[in-house]
C-alpha cells in the first residue's frame, strides 16, 4: 500500500512490485502479488466509488489517487 501511495497514478507491473517491494524475498511470485493486490483492493474499495487499485490490462496495476 505504501508503494502505491507514493507512486500514485503510475502503472506498475507485478515484476516491478516484486523488485521494489519484496526486494530479496525469493518466495514471492507473480501469483502472490496478485493475491496481495486483491486483498488491498477489498480493503480499500468503496462499493459506491471507483476502484482505488485498478488493473491495467497487459501492463499491471495503478493506484488511482483522485
């Protein structure tokens, strides 16, 4: 969450998140990133508003800071 909040509106890939958030944790995989992002989304999203963390098809994720 801290990474997304310090990089608002920037599209980042799962690999980029692995390199910059979980720097040396070799146990983390792309699937674990998807799971973690999914959990963050459920905690952050308000059903009446837009997704705070959105998928950018073919690229990765973006934290919508509006």
